[in-house]
C-alpha cells in the first residue's frame, strides 16, 4: 500500500502517516517496494510493505521428548534454517544449558536482523515468560525469558508449547473462533481459543491437562508423583515405552493398535467434558506422525462421541494437525510478531 492508501484505510492524516512510515523505515521494519500502477491522477504513490526479506525470528520448540528444535524464520512463518539438539532426558540446569546452546546455534545461523526469540516449552508459563513448573525438565520458577534475553541481548518471549501450537495452527489457516489443539510431546497439554481469544486462565495454567488423573484404577506413576495422569498413557515417551513392551505372543500390529487405542481412550475421557463445557467447533491433535496417527485419532473421536451429547456435535470435528512438526515453531514466531511488531 502507498502512504495515501494507508491514510484512507486507517483514517489518519497524510502527515501523520508519513511521520509513522518514516519511523518504521528507519527501524527497518518497513521497506519501499516500487511505485503503484493505479489509474489515479497525479504522481504514482510509492508502495510500502513489511520488510519480509530483512527481518528474521528465532523460534525454539522444546516439546519433543527426544530432540530440541530451533529455526530461523521469516516474518511470513517460513523456516529458513533448522537446527536440532538430541536430548537424553536432562533436567534442571543441564536442560537449561541445552536450550541456551541450541538457541545460540540458531542465532548464529541468522542472516538478517533478528527481531526476537520465541520459545514454546512444556509447563506452566506466565505472561512474562517465567516457567512456574515444568516437571519433565525439572524446572521450578525458572525465568527462561530473562535467561535468554540476557544471554543474547534480544527480545525474548516464552509461552507454553501447546499455547504456541494453537497459535501456529490458527495462524496457518484453521481460523475457527472455537478451537482446541492438544499437543502430545514430552507431556500432554492443550491450547484453547474461545470466541476468537486465546484462553490463559487465572494462574496461566489453562490447558495443563497432562496431570489430570484418568479413572480410578490408579495407573502408572507419573513424574509429578501422582498415579494415573493422562501423560502416563498419552505422552510420546509413555506411548514409546508401551510399544517397546510387546508380549512375545502378541503380533506387532495388534500390540500397536492396542497401545494407541488405550492412549486415545484415556485422552478422550479427559477431553470429553472440556468439549461439552466450551462447545468447541474444532479439536486438533498434534504430535509426531509416527505416533499421533489415524488409530489414536479414531480412539479419541469415538471416546468423545460416547461421552458427550450428540446435539452438540453438529459442527464439531476432530482431526490431525496439518503441520505437526513445525506447529510450535510457527506459534513461537507468531508470538514474537505480536509482541514486537503488533502483528496479530
């Protein structure tokens, strides 16, 4: 758009628009991209755009149980460079140092001005990036946002991985105003959009369903100390362990189906009342494709159908994410765009 186009669209005077554009040009956030070819009389206007080629974002995904991922991304959400770091269930300071090392590799790979670092991590995360608790990393009251911003001198924004995932899914095209995305990784969490707004909760803990106890049969012991948390059946480490424990007299395919069916059923039991209370339109499952597949999806769908009112399911759908591998990265980048440039 030209300055005149912006003036008409926003309702500000041309002088004010010109001053604002000059400031954005000096920051490198906006660039001039040629002249308009419209039919209006007078001198053609100079067209402006976001500096798509000259701005980059560092996005970090800590959701996977076996690897930490980071990427250099452009402002359109495209991955330009990927870096990964294999993990061995490190906890506490060791895990924190891994995050710093991974982020350093991504920052070093950037080729243009970096506007910020976005991180999606398991756990309860406040609006200012303080990780109140993340049992799978052994973190309590860890100011991850301050650690990274202080180390790299870049604006940093940390959020829960499932919150990031639902932002990424919403940004990628599933713009339903009533949706939930369930992320299966190191743990189990969900991000929710209700009436077009992301749900945070009174304690920044909305979506922490991983440590909800499922049923009354006790079940395996969880890292949090309780027995029978949904994570003990539906997290990726739990699914992987269950698959490795195949009895000799059971075929591999049958064992896999049984494991995924139980994981999906336990997850569906937790989700059914949430679906009913929020009257969701869309439920999305995201996680490694080799585990979060059609068998697990069918079990979740069938369990929810058996436990909810059929009258509420007219517009309700359950499906797999179309971008499961990059969904947290996309959400972390979107969070930086929102906080640094005001792009929603």
